[in-house]
């Protein structure tokens, strides 16, 4: 049940939805504390790609949910994010680690389309739908080309995005969904969590609203915006190819299962595309 949205409103919501969900690192960590399958996947992928410890560049590292386990495994990780709150949370987490682990993590501020990191990397990753914050073809292309510029020979770029769920995208934007009761880790208050969203089918952007309502009804409710660009599989493969990469592996979950209609995620491992050889002209 999509409703027509003003384009200027969409642009404002996209901007807010790129920032607001990441402004409270403690709440973010609490909400996703049980999300572990993707962490295990990226750790296993690193083991498969390296004979021992390697150098990994992580985009959209957030507060270190994936960064720290990779560093504990012995890898040197350069973690990039643009959210000041998430970077602060990551630095605080790193400060509590044993020195041997902490010294393997470098934290940088940077944006997905323009980031720069020292050296080349045999593995670049972007976990947990990070690329869904690239809202146009141009933005995704710019990011992928920055990735390609940072890949060592034979290196790979691994990332995951959601497989668009048409039933979910077409939900009534006036209803609340996924109502859950939890204790806010910052305030200690019992709180209800619920969501709804609008979907812009032309730009393929979900405009999500997350509601935090006090259970006792005292005090104001809070609405946090989150925007996500939805990428369909054939489209995504074409966009990857346009940036000079190729899809080497593709999965539908974090257990190395196939991508099919039942999948919730698209998990891609990409490599540089081999340049086409010029064929001699016949005379």
C-alpha cells in the first residue's frame, strides 16, 4: 500500500535515515547483540582467503561488532566509518582490549564514496547492509571503484545486502510492526520498539521509522529514521560488473547456502574482473 511521496521529502528522509540510526552506539550494540551469523561468516571467509593472519579493510565498521572478532583471530583490521558516535564506541571498545589485539586495529573516519586507507588489502568487507546506504547508481559505483583501488592482486571484496522482500516493502505504512518490549540500556526504562515504513519504488528506497515508546506512557516517544536502498540480484551483479569487478561467489545466507527465493540476504564475494584480451583483426 505505497503512497506518493514528495521528492524533497524523500531527500530529507534519506539524509536523516543515514545518520539517526547510528547516533546511539550503546542502543545499537544492544539491539544487535544477538546477530552473530554474519560475524562467523566473515571470520570463516578470512580463514579461507588467508593462509594465516592477513590485512582486512572494513567499511562501515560501526562500533566494531565484526572488527574485534577479526582482530582477535590475528588479522590486522583497518576499520572505517563516518558516524562520530559509532567511531567513538569503536575506540572505547578497542581501548578495553588486550594490547596485542588492540594494536591490530586502526580506526579511520571516512565516507563510502571517497574513503582512503593506507596500502592494499587482500580482503575488503562491508557487513550488515552497509551498501544499502548508497542510494544511487553513481554512489555505489564510486564506492566499488574505491574498493577496487584498495584491493591487492588476487584480493576480494565481500559484502551483504538484503534480498528485497516485496511483501514487506508493500506493507501498510500507517500500521506499526514488530512490536517488542525491551529495557533501554542507556536509560534503564522499559520501552516498546516498533517500526513502519514507506517505500519509494522508483528510487528503490525504504524509508523506515523506528518508534521507541515508554511502556508506562510517561515522557515523549522517540522516532528514529533509517533509510535503505534495495538492490535486486541481477541489478546488483550488473552494477558490480560496471565498476570493474565480478561476482566470484554468491550466497543466500551466512551459512554458505545458495541464493534462492527463500533467502533474506545476498552475500557476495567479488574480485577484480580480468581485462578482456584484444583480438587481432583479420585482414
